[in-house]
């Protein structure tokens, strides 16, 4: 069973208390601890390594600041161009779909007319067949009486 050594705490930058890493009795494993900034427990916990990175504001005249601003400006420009391109692509797709919709609606009208014409032809043909057809019983009676010679 390993024992955890008591940890000491120290006041950090910006009123953030930092508890130094705990070590097991063997001294092989270290576990960093985070502590909230205020006594009420509010705020965001910050590790000791991140505190050192943000400890002082950057000088606007420094090379590092100018490089970061330049990279940020390029990233913003790239993001805006990408967004603009996406909007143009979407608009182009909308126009393509509108054209396709118009073509399909025209095709529907054409096919509807064709269907109507074919229905009329079919009904006319069916009506003509009904008018020209004679009942079978009269035809057979007439042919039978002629063949017997009556």
C-alpha cells in the first residue's frame, strides 16, 4: 500500500492557488493538481504550466506578437474565403436544382398531354369496336339457315 506525501500549496499568479504535484512514497509518479481561483470555488482552474505561458501580456512591438498577428490575419482571411466559396457553391447548386425542376415540370406537362391523347385514341377505338361488333347469335343463326337451305 503506497502512501501519498502531503502536498504544499503556494499562492500563484493572479490570485490562483496552485498545489504542487503530489508524489507517491516511491517518488516515481507525479499527479498535477488544479485549484480554483477564488475562495468560493468559482472560476476556471489553471495548471501551473499554463500560468507561466500567460503570465505577462505580449508587447505589441515584439517580433513574436507581429508573427502571431500575421498568422491570425491569414487564418481569418482563409476562413472568410472558405465561407464565401461555400456560399457561392450553395447558390450555384440552388440554381442548378431550379433549372432541373423547371425541366421536369415541362416534361410532366408533355407526358400529361400525351397520356390524354392516348386515352382519347383508346376510347375512340374501343367505341368503334363496340359499334362494329355484331352479336354472335344472329351470325350463327343466319349462316346455319343458309347452309340447311331453308
